[in-house]
C-alpha cells in the first residue's frame, strides 16, 4: 500500500552504501590533491618526486582511484606545504589541502 497518512510512519531512508561512500571519499581526495597541485604550479612528476611516489600513483589518486589514509594524507600535506582539512560528509569539498598560515 502506498502513500503517507498522518497516522502512518514514514519508512526510514535506507542506510548509505559503504561502497558509494568510499567512492565519493576517493573522488574528494583526488580533487583536493589536484586543486592544491595546480595552485602550486606543480606537475604530477614534480609532486611525485616531492612525495617519493610514482607519477602513476599521483594520477591514480587524482582520478579517484585511491582511498585516503591518514599516513598518505600526511605525506601529501607535507609535500604540498599544506594542512589537511576534513569536513563532515563524503562529497567533493569534504577534503582540502590548505596552505600553511603565514
């Protein structure tokens, strides 16, 4: 039976799919890295050298193919002279690299 009546209880929204959350987090992470790298005028090769990773690994992160981990965020933040900012939610904009305060 469909519809909602004042005496009926609206069904709860289904829980979010953990796989979709992980994908959105990886995309947010990749966009944050890409934005900060461009702001510094670095190529993927230059950033890879700073971090001690391969260019392919940097490109994989920027394309949303790598889940963010705390150790990886720290390494990248140090190489980008930035702090990592995390906000609630899992969408683009929930992760950012912000320049150290002067």
